[in-house]
C-alpha cells in the first residue's frame, strides 16, 4: 500500500544544506498499523508530510497503492488526499468557526459531496467516536481528548485507505492518549485501513502491529 524507495529530503538554509531524511526505504502493507518512533528532529514528521504529499522528496520515490507519486500535480495530490488519505495532527487542526459536525463533514464537502448524505455520514462517524452528543458544539467547548476524537472522525469520514497520524497523543495525558490510539486501532481494523503513526510514546507504539525507529533521518527496525 505504501512504499518508499531511497527517499531523501534536504532542506536549504541559505547556502547550507540540511539533510533530514537519508535514503529511507520502507514498505507498509495494506491493513498494517505501523508506528514510527524517534527523538525530536529525527525526521518523523517530515516523513509523514512526504507520504501525505504535503512536501516532496529531494530524491527517491514514494509509491501509494502501486502508483508512483513523483509526477502528481498539486491538484492530483489534493484529490488523492481527499479520497485515499486521512490525516490526524498533534494540534487537532479543527476550524474554530465551524461546529464539530461541520468540521467532520468538511472533507466530504471538499470532494463536492452535498445534501443529506454529508450530514448522515458525519453523524455516523461522531457516533463511532462517541461524540454524537457534541456535534453542535464548537472546538473550544471540547476537551483535548474530545477534540482529538473529532479530528479522528474528520480523518475517517471519507473512508480513506490510509490513515496518517502525526503525534496524535502529543497534547493529551496518558489516559486520553491511550484512548485515542485504542480508538484509531479499533476503527482502522474494522475498516481495513493502513496506518502510519508517528509517536514519542512507547505505550502508543506498543499498540501498533510493527514499530520502527528513526534516528538522524534513518530507519532501524
């Protein structure tokens, strides 16, 4: 489902080249929950951004669902994210001016889906994450754990094949963090998604099918 071949990422700081990823080769089969651990600055979030098409590699190839992505235009990446990829961020990234149900419905509306189906699917996913009673509320009225649950519902509402999670427990206490990873695992196993989760939490990583460690831009098993 996800394949990286010799992926390198180098950022420029004036005349200085800053290597962040160094020849990453990785395969994540369909339906596998992979966690990526490593210290801050090791390149974990950069790797997630490349898989999501939010940035492009300096060298190497990223293949999603058997299709190379290096020739995809920005519009094609937007379409791919809108149909095949869901993303859960550390800082929730809920829009403060939209209600919870409006936030969850947004990916469907960005696909051009409108009408009763949008509301029905958003309500169904709020039910899945046990937030059906909070749909009319706004993000600032929710706890951190509730906001992350809403973010998971938003990431799943368009039924993506791939779920990417960048430190989904980073702003939560241990109990709430465990609940979020439990929720992600249950939902993705139910739907058969491939999951890549970046985390600094050993407890969260232990809940994945497989864990790899990133150090200085390189992966080790």
